[in-house]
C-alpha cells in the first residue's frame, strides 16, 4: 500500500487494527497522518506520539476529550455534518474540521449541496475548514472491479461538487476496496488492507491475509464434523461465517465453538489439532482481542497490544 | 428464575453476563453452583469466592489452569467427550467430570451409546464421574412452545439413556428457552434469562430485557434516516440486527453506527438524542464491553465490571 499510495496520499484508518504498534509500522513506512473512528482511538494515537495529524472521520458531540488533545499539541480534525456537530466541535476546543458529505452510503454526511453552507457556518464558529470527506462504503465491497469503478465515479462527482463549494486542500475518502479507483480523493482512508479478511479477500486485491485466529480442535465426530474452540466472542459475524485457512466447510459458530468439516480428501482432524480461522470481517474481530501475536511460521516473535479498543 | 428453579435446580451459566457481581446476586438468590464456558470464567469465579461447585460445560485440553484451581480449593468439574479430553483432565489435576452427550445439537458430546464406555475410561483414569450433561442448543430457540416441548422430549430420552449407562447424581442441561420444559435434567444451565435479548424475547418467556446499549444520535436526515453511535464493535451480530427500545426500524450497522428510522408517527430524532439499542444476542454483545452501568430510570446507581472476558 505504501508503494501505491506513498506518504500523505494514504491516511491509514486505525479502526481495523486498533493497534498503535501497527500504526507505528505504518508511520515508519511514511504515513504520518491517520484516520480514527472513535475518540478513544484519537486519544490512544496521540498518547503514542502519533498525533501529527489525526482525523476523526465520524461525528461526535462529546468533544471535550478532543479539545484536551488539541491543548496537548495533537493536530485534531473532526468530521461535521450538521449545525449541532459544528457547535460541539467549536465548544469542545477543536479547531479544524472537514465537512462530511453523503456520497451515497446513507449513513452520516450532509447532502452535497448543503456542504457550502455548513462550511460557512463552521468558519463563522471560528473553525478552520480543511476541506471535505465522503466515504463510499456502499461501493468498496462489490466484487466486480468494473462495478466498483463505475459506482466510484458517481461518488467522486458528488464529492467534487461539495468540495468546490467548501474549498480547502483536503478531499478525503476511499477504503481498501477502492484505494486505487478513488482518484478524486487527495488522501485515502484505507485500513483493512493491513490485516485483510475473507470479504475483502474476494476482491482480488494485492494484499495478503495477515490475521488468523489459532484454535484448538476439542471434539471430533469422525467423518461427520469437528469442533474448534473459537466462536462468536472471537469473531465479527456481521459479514457471515469465518473460513479455515486449510480449507473445509464451516457449518456454524456458537459462543466458543466453530463447527466444521475438513476438505474432501483432506487431513481428518484429531482432538488437539490446531486450525487457523480466518474472519469474514476484520474490524469487529480485532475488537474482541487483547493482542496480536506476531508469528514467523509456528514461532511467536512478538506481541502487540490491541490498545485502541473501547470508546 | 430463582422461584421456578430454586437453589441447585439452577446452575446459572455465567457466559452470558461474564460478571462476578451479577453471579454474586445469583448466589444470594440461592444458586451456589455455576456453569462456565471458558477456563478464564472458571478462574474468575473461583477468585471471586464463587468456586463452591463450578462446571466447565465445554471440552478443554489445556487443563493445568483448572488443576491449579482444584489445588486452591475450588470444586471443578469439566465436560469430557473423548479419550483425549479424559486424559487431559486427569493429567491436569482435575478430579471430577461429566460425560458430555450429543443430544442433537451437532457440536460437542459423544454419541449416547458411547457414554458408558467413556465413563468407564474416566473412572479408570482416576476421575470421579458425577453424571452426564447434554445441551439442547438446537431446541432452545424455537419460538413455538409446542415445538420446543416436542423436540425436548427426544433430547431427554437420549440423555436419560446415556445417564443410565454412566450413573452418578447429575444430569445437567437446559437453557433459558427450555428452563421449564427440560424436566429430565437435575439442574438447568440457563444464563441468558438474567439479561435477555431480542431473540429470546420472541419466546414469550417470563423474563424482562435488562440490557440495552445507550447510544447518541450523531447524524439525522430528517424524514429519511438517523444514525446513532453504537455499531458492530458493541453488538453481537450473529443473530441479526439489533432493535430500538422505543421502536422504529434498524436498517443496518457498521463499525460504530446503527442506521435507523423512527416508528411511523413517532418522535423525530434530533442530533444529541439518546436511544436504547437492544441486542439480538446477549452473549457476544456483553463480551465487547468493560462494564455494566446499573440504572434506575436515567440515574446510574452502580457499575459492575464485566470481569470474566477473554480466555
């Protein structure tokens, strides 16, 4: 990613990995600006010395904690999409904002034709408006690159029209699924690329899956199914069932179990075997865990705390 | 629940609430024996002085941590369903087991006709066999009470046949959905009843929902949709989308957002409003959070750490 989008062309989103050690690695690769989804992520990044230029790409009302970061020297920019969030930013001591524009996701963000008026309101409240952001979250997951590209164009047109009314140097957007298609953004907020998951894995992107959960087989019904000790409390399930790195079929999960069958003709699992479980969605999976264990083959070479969890 | 299943007729499952303070309340209501799903839950319960009679209703191989609890005075019983798990229990210093029987769930548990041989193997390994357990997890969720009852009967027949071959005083099973239907078990392992969720809420059980997530509305598109700040990292999603306590329609969730519409003719949400979000599945929801905030109306009267998380 650092080759495709060097330096400030990428503003890595930390919400997928929630780990300041991993952010430090991204920083060493040239990315000094980061994207966050929560106030806690902003605080943790600033405390880790990674507060050169932090964007909270989300609307918040309780901005006092952000104002504290500003007073301590972090550069803090927050997304606003309404008079109420502009007022909160100014009242909390935030100095810089982006106007968040809805470019089709139907989540946060103002209508593109309201962006200029909101920018004027923000300036009137004493805030510096750095530009606009818009996230094409409804586009990043389409498996067809052609379809992603076509839908991306509509999004970029909307964001460009808003940007024209707002001004400022920043047009922020994009994700792992559109990192090289979103040519309209000045910076890309991709995060999942660093760890990947099976949903993004279907898109044919040049990023390898790095994250798996090592589970132990605890029960076997020979020729029928096996059970490993990794379940709903270890896996984000909104994108569906996990997969197994060595193939086979996952039938279902319960709180502490994944029930699976090995691939046809594959190794028949035995109690005590280890299996690598690949999550369908990396972000809510990571949020269940205390730490990443870095491995080379079967050897654990480091442990990185997942220290940006919570709110 | 304590009225329907007093004292040792209920062995509350702590996996749903993961909170020793809530377990202490169950203890004060007369339940001295508890069910756990993880070694961490066993350790936390023992450390909280709630180790009178702890059942790990799950298969484990790394039993050394359980043996340590035994040596420190906790009563520890573990489920076994294979020669490997029996061997692990004996080697780790566990003294008491239940033979885990598959009564139709297709997860862990031996075939009912293997239970007697496994009990003999456990006794030969020096373990005391307290009886059997079997969990009808494939039955507890059926909305029709008639259907739950009918399917329950098959499960009880299977568990009884296994129990006859195994012996011992304990026949453990059941859950919140079958707490009064499973008359074949000597003790019921229900846990969800204490907090409830919308999935169990559809069953017409006499338990009220106690758990909600208080979220703040951060973005509104008047007449179209609103967004509150509670998403995939605050909600177990395997049972589907959450609901709103005040009604309306939840359209979707993303990492930190729930997108919803108010009920027809209901209060139009404004930025800053609070909404109570009800999870579809309580167990993986609780596992994302640090603490319960106990409220009377809008006043927070206590904070109970969710101290049994992790593994």
